[in-house]
């Protein structure tokens, strides 16, 4: 009888401890963490996939897949910082973005085609299925916005 109670308690403890991990991997619509489809500003065509992840309370984004032919062999020759000559696939293009009042802000985003680094902020929209991202210089008025779509 005591063995059954201990077994039940152990199973309950395992279920309670693993529940947050299961929810985190399922994709929380209130969190920007996950896989996002990006689009070309000029053509509107899907450009690639960026994985946004949380690290030490801030969000980062890295290129997980590019739909540009030959991208698996490209490196960031235009980059000026520690990302110079790093492979495009796996390149961290968004760094240090954290929750600030009603949006995620305070970080930067890299345009790997030009090597330019912009300040970055974004908001989740459509129940977390879209991410409205703004890259800018100095003030938000001097920049451009993109809409990324969550990939399930």
C-alpha cells in the first residue's frame, strides 16, 4: 500500500515537473519564441526561416533556413563585427531584444545582405501568429517594418 502511494506521488511529481517543458515546446502564442517565415521587402516572396529563442531574459533570432539557392554555402562577407565571414545558415541576426512596456525592444537586427545593423523592436499580432518587426536608425521613424509569420 505504501509502495503504491509512493509510486503515485512520484508519477504526480514527474507530471508536474514536465508540464512546463511540454508547454514551452508546444509554442506559446504569447511568446515570440519559435520559428518564423520572413519575406522579401520587394517581391513579397518567402525568403527564409528565422528561429527566435530566449536566452538570459532576452530574445535572439538566427537564420535556420534560406530559400535562396546556394545559401547553404554563403557567408556574411558584408558583416563588420564578429559575424563577418560566418555561415548565413545559423547566423544570429537579432540580439538582445527584451519585453519593454507593450512591445519587445532594446536590441538590434542585422541585414546580412548589407552588413547594416539596426535597432530593433517588434510586437506580436493576430494571436501570436504574426510578428511586426521594425528595424531603424536612431528613432523609429527612420526605418522599415516587416511582417513575419509563425511556422507551426
